[in-house]
């Protein structure tokens, strides 16, 4: 009976989100509450759905952007992107040794924090031949911090009176996962959303050199490097929108539904967070992730402001 109620509740919340009655923050909270009350009846499929829905939403958002503005934003953000990734990875290696965290787990957490959360962890884990438990722990910690960021960042942004551009850039650099980056920016404003999406996707491309670096560090050979091909579809959507190939009325609707799909994705993210998995890992991996997150948040904020 409880399982039936869980399934009905699960799909009811998704329908409510698609109808536009939820914002990104509420969707994530409902997902987390759902996970506490019920066990996600479709946890395995939820992970796959998050993976695919996020890509669809991001490509859809591309239909609301212009190529010239996108290129200018990417160019402006290159410096802070490079330095934040380099410094975070360097600090991650040091803290992994200092906290005596398993080397592969520490590298997964560092990769997720420095680049793009779950996507980076999913890409790096086969390269370094990480065990399933290490992958689950890294994903759990990163998703938990992302959830906190989704609520904390907009409040700090308003408190510091950050502009739309400043907040979008800060989100893209300091929040790990693309879903939470876009979710936080969505609550701040349309311009912040455009900047955050553009910078985060250009940042995602750094998975490729990080994968090569990881192969060298962990001395693994013959593993395939996952290239985030959906970014090419995002760029294509921006080009199509810039050339006015599709009527504005249609592109506006595409962006509108892309935002709804993103909100559903955030509900699914919340519904897959497991406190049990996090408790079983101990405090050290959490301290590692938290230290890196605080560092990248403060560093990027100071860089943007001054």
C-alpha cells in the first residue's frame, strides 16, 4: 500500500511541476521530503532521467540565447574558469592527503567540485576505475551541497546586491552541478540564467583535459573519455535562434518548457539524495567537499567583485 502511495505521489509532483506550479527551490525540497517519507520507487530510472532531462533542458534554453552574447560571455569567463579549476584541483589533492580520504574518492569529489558535479564524477569514475561505493558517496555529497547552494546563493546574491551578470557568473563557477546552477540562476532572473548556462557549459568542456590528467595520475590505460556532446546541440540551438530560423513564438515556448523540465529534474535530484549513504561514509569526505566548496565560492566571489 505504501509503495502504491509513493508511486502516486511521485507522479503527482512531476505533473504539478510540469503544469508550472513549482519553482526550482520548492521542487528540490519536495524531492528531499519525498525521499525521507518514502523510498524513491524509481531510483534507478530517476538517475537516468536526471541525466537525460538536464541535457534536454539545457539545449532548450539555448533557443533563448544569441550567439554573439554567448561568445562574449564565454570569453569574459575564461580567466576565472581556468584559475578556479586549477586551484580547486590543487587544493583537492592536498586536502585528500591531509584528511586521509581514499585517493579515488577524494579525486571524484574534487572533480565534481571543480568542474560540473555529477557529470564530472560520471565521466572521471570509469577513467580511474573507481568502485561503485566511491561513486555513490561522491555523488551523494555533491548533490547535498548543490541542494544547499540552490537556497543559499540567491539570498547572498540579493544581500550583496550582485547584478544579474555577476550572479550568473558566480553560480556557474561556485555551484557544482549544472542542474543546481541553472536552478539557482532561474530564481534570480533571465539574464543571470543566460550567463550561468553559457559559462557552466563552457566549463563542462574541461572534463576532457581532466580525464586525460586523471589517466596520467592513476596510471590507467585504454579507458574511453566521455565527451559532453550535448554541448554541441546547445551551440546549434543558439545558432538557430540567432539566425531567426524558427519563429520567436516557438522559441519562447521551447525555453518555457525547458525551464519546466529543469524543475522536474530538480525534484528527481532531491528524491535520490540518501542520508543513509552519506552517514555511512563518515565525516572526512564531507569535510573535504565542504572545504573545496567554501574555497571556490569565496575565491570566485572576490574575483567577480574586485
